[in-house]
């Protein structure tokens, strides 16, 4: 059931995402919900105060 899967918040877009089978070996290191967010990690600073 999808509701029993662990989830995290994406560091770039701030949206929640669930555990995926392809992330089974390194779930603790997963920070981004998608390749798009992973590639945009430097251009967006979600959670940081904007000055």
C-alpha cells in the first residue's frame, strides 16, 4: 500500500515524495523527488531565507 511507504520532502521544490524501489539501496541519501530537482539544486534554495 502506498500509504505505508516512507516519504520525504524534496529539498528543492518542497513537495513530498514516497519511497521507490529503485531507491531501495540508498534511501537515506535521497534528497530530491526527481532528476529535474536534482539538476536544479543549485538554482533553488528552498527552506533558506531569501535576503
